C-alpha cells in the first residue's frame, strides 16, 4: 500500500520534476527496484497472476526482444549482448520460441493489435531464425490490418540487402533504424558506426526491398552535441525521404553516459527539440507538440501499431525474450537477464517449464495508473475514452486538482471532449507534468532520489568541462575615455598613430588585456599610457556601451565608454600609439573628423 507521509502540492511536484528532469520521463518507475513492495516470489502465485491478467484483456500487444548487437552503444539502456556467434543465436532462438509458445497458450484467441520485433538488433539473426520466430508469431490471432514492425541498423541495411528483402517477404511492413546523428565525432564518442555513405545505401536497399513505411530515429540532448550538429542531422534525415522521423532525447538513466547527465540542462534539450520541430514542420512532417514521432503521411501517427496502442489506449503488452518487459493488466514484469544480461537463468527457467520472469510486481491501482499515464505522455496527450476503458473511471474526477493546475498554468488544455493535450509551453515542461500523476510512493521516491543525486556544482563542472567558447562569436573588449575640462569647455582628443583610422582624431582608449583584470583598470591604464593623465577608477563615470559589429574594421570590438571630469588644468603628453594629444574646444567638435563612432560617444557624455 502507498504510504501517506506527506501531501505534495502540484506546484511542488512540478518544480521537482523540472529539476530532476533526467529521471522524470515517460519511463516508469524511477528505479529498477521501485516496486519491490509489490513483488511476487512464489512460482505458482506468479503463474496465476500472469494467467488471470492475460485472460482479462480484450486485446493485447506482443513484443519480441532480440538482445544482440555488434557493439553496445554508450547511450543504450536496454538488455544487449555484444557480437554473439551463430551457435548461441540458434540456441537463443530455440528457447525464445518455447517462451512464445507458453504465452500463446495463455493468450489463446485474444486479438493481437500490435507486434514489434525489436532489440538490440533483430536482423543480427540469421534468415532461418527470423523465419522461425515469425512463423511462431503467426500462430497468434492477429486483428486484420495489423501492421508488423521490425528494427534494423544502417550497417545491416546497407550491407545485407538480401536480408532486408527477406524480412519484407516475411510480412513486416514497417521498418525502423537509427541514424541518431551524422556527426562523425559524436558517433565515435557514442561507440556507434555510421556515415552518410552507409545511411544512403541503407535507405536505397530498404526502398528496393519494397518498404513504404520507413522510420528513422534521431537522438538529442547529448553533452557533446551542438545545436548545429543536431540541425544538420535533422536536415540530412529529411533529405533521405522517410515517412516518419522519431526524436529520442537521451535518457542517461542506466547507460554508460549517466555520469554526464547533470551537465545537460533542460534548456538545451528543449532548444534542440524546438530546432527539430520547426525543421520537420517546414518539411511537411506533422506531430502535435510534445510528440516525438513526426509523420508526413496524412492520418498516420507514424509509430508502430504496437507502440500506438500502448501509448494511446494503454493496451497491455507481453514482452518475450531476454530482459523483455511486460505490462498486462495490473502486473509489470521483467524477464530474466534484465539485471545481469546473461542467458543461463533464462534457459534454466524455460527448461523447468516456467515463465522466465526475473521480477514481477502485482501493482495497486495507483501504480498501474502512474505507469500507464507516464507512457501516454510519449504522445503528449491523454484520451479520456481510452483512460475510461482501461480503468473504468472518469479521468476528470480522479485528477480534478491536477487538471485545474495544468489548465490554469497553460501547461495542458482540452482540445476536444476526449483529448487532454500539452500546450507548446507544456511540452517544454513535460518532465514537471508527469510527476503530478505519480503514485504517492513514487512522489516520495522522486524527492528522496533528487535529494541524493542532484548536485548543482557537479553538474556545472561537467558542463564546463566540455564548454567551448570558440563556438560563439565572442567580441574583444575596449575602452574609450571622454575627458572634458569643465572650466575651459574643452575635451581631450588624441591623433591616432596606427591603423585603423591612422591620423584621425579619437578618444583616448584601447583594447582590454588579461593583465588589466577589469575594464575600469583598462580605461585608467590606456588614459595614462596615451596622454599621461592619471586618474583613479573611482573617478570613472560610465557613459555607454558601443556594441555594433561593424564599428571597428578589425572585427567585433565592444567598447565601454567612461567619462572623467578634470577640475584643474592638466598637461597631456602623447605617448604609446598616439602621435598627438591636445585639448579641443567643445564648440569646434562639429567640424572635427573623428574615428570610429566617437562622435556619438561624446554626444552621449556631454
């Protein structure tokens, strides 16, 4: 049961979710052992809970996990094994088929409305193993018109066109692959293969195989990813002509990059999503704000049937394979291998005739709601009818306070009677919105984790370790001195001895150097060097900042102008880079030829 130690306001939950944004995403629960209080351990009880929940479903989804990749990408949070041999793949497929048969007996004739073959890299398997898996899946009762989806990598699609044709012939109509980025440097940092030549050949082979539904995944929010890199990746991907493009923000949790997470601000992630959103919109791709998959096919949300029904309708799904996740009715389960990424216990359980489940939680309603609603935010909206069908209750009544808070703060709105959807402002703050629908237990967990994990100083240090100020068009800084003699109504001007504006009249001043420490020290130093006039920084009166990029032909030089009023006659002596230094009558200024924008500075000072 949920503990009730503290009642959090919507504002408190929202604020903490924003601060803890790397964890408060659509993945629920927050930790792998969050639901320990609801876990089942008795084999018979587990079998009964699984069977009863599956029996209660009017439709269901299937997911088959192939845990093989050539190498594990650093951003990957899934159960993946590196580069196995053919014999181990054959053995894994044998056991996977036995697990699938266990669930087929439980599912019986329940209509299947979505099926994904994912990973890992499912096409890493041999054609024969892919055929065996598909033939076994065909024994389920699929709803007519259900589209099967499969994942590949650009390298396989580019180098193995026969396999791409084969998987299409098996009945898979939608194919998805990840470019992630076209930045060679970032790809190397992430431990991933890829380049434009491979990508273009991959797309060509996919099209020649007959696929008319191609999705390409891109990732953003990396510590070392610049906005320019990401924009170029989006533009390049658009040019490849896929039907769908899906944006994934790097989630960090459970990956090799997790230690970098606090160096990436929510502002950066939102900014990069916005860059992609506007580029994709201009190219004819459509998605409501907050949704990650963009489609250029009218009436098509762009995601697989499996994911679409999972997100919109909270349809239950069975995950089969090493480490796969299932969420059916009230139970959430992870298969063996989810913790250690090893096969032995998975094989042993199946040999014993048991479902290869590592962890299973028979959750209370509050946790089931939280899990389903967190996933719904993947599309950025909640369907009232879908929620009612899943939970048998009125969303508006159950979450009245949350709805009031979100609508009053213009984070979400009802676009129609059925759809409670993110606003553009809300899409930027989704990580603060999701925790409003957490269970009491997970709300407390979020605050506890944030207290232990969040470290602003550490985050700033990580950010600064990769910060490159050279990527910004930074100006040099200079000072100009307006030095009037109030008694004689004169102003001190110098004749420049060097370019630019050689032989022009100018205000004393010059470019800041690191030895100056402050701009004020620079002003005092330059006045003394060029005219011999000595003043204290306390005598400087700020006049204006001149920041035009074209004010100085040498480049962008921003000048801070100061005024120093001399009460006594002071003898000025030209030195440094000036050839003359004289007092000029203020009334003669209109007739004098001045360098830079010094006339405007003088007018501002006098």
